[in-house]
C-alpha cells in the first residue's frame, strides 16, 4: 500500500515536470557562438606583387585557375602579345593585363574598393598620395590632362629607378593616375607595364 502511494507520487511529480513551462536560458547557459577569424589583411591589399590570388608573373593558365578564363570579348585583342580584361571571378573593379601569356599588371578602376597597404584607393586625394610617399615617389605630368592631373610612381626599395624609363621585367612598382579633379582615377600595380599610358602601350 505504501509502495503504491510512493509510486503514484513519483508518477505525478514526473507528469507535472513534463507540463511545466520551460524556463528561459540564461546567457551563461547558452552555447557559445563561434565567430570566424578575420581574413588576413595581406591578401586584401594591392601591392606591387599583386592582389589576393593574383601574383605578377603568373601564366595565363594560373590566372584562369585563380579567377576564371578571360571573357569572350577579350579574345578580340592580340592574346599572344597583350590583352587587358576584368576576369569573371576576379575582385570587382580590377583589370588584369597579360603580355605574351604572363600577368604583368593589375589595375584598380572606378568602382573598385581595393586599397594599397597605405590605404590609398581609387577616389583618394592625389595630394595625399604625394605627401604619403614624398621623395620615394616620382610625380610626372599627365599626358592628356592639365594639372592637378599627374602620374605618381613608386618602385619600393629601388629609388634609383625614379626618373627613368624602367625596362627590367623583375622591377615591381605602383603608379597612381591622378585625374583632373585631383583624385586617384586608377592604380596600376606590377612590372614595367605600369608605365603604359593607353592600355597595352
């Protein structure tokens, strides 16, 4: 009799527990949220050596594997000599230039949010660029536009290349093209082809 009464009490308590409203979990009781690590900054800046998976000196096959093959209209250029295009899986607003099947230049254009290691991007103030690089940069007049339009070129670690027409394919630099509004219109990164004024020439 007592045993039956105890069992009945246990059953009633279990039933009551099942029907009890669920208590809110305290923040300490919740499982911790996993936050992904921030991407490495070095992969997300434009340098004389490249940007992200694109490295100056890559072959056409390596560029295709990294950011996709050139669009159909890029074939209209002379692929055996030089062509410039925006790859389908490449960063927004960044053009690649390949000469004789080798990546020689990257260009950040309008609409790009790519920046250099110093934080300069398309739309930055041209005077800020000149002040930032100082004597390490060469400022030359723009070929088609009046001042303040200009070209500001740096060859990091090799200041002896300033004020010369660089031919060494191993040289790596940056050229900031300043527009007539005084803002950075383009940023070229790579080898001697950063000196080109019009596309592949």
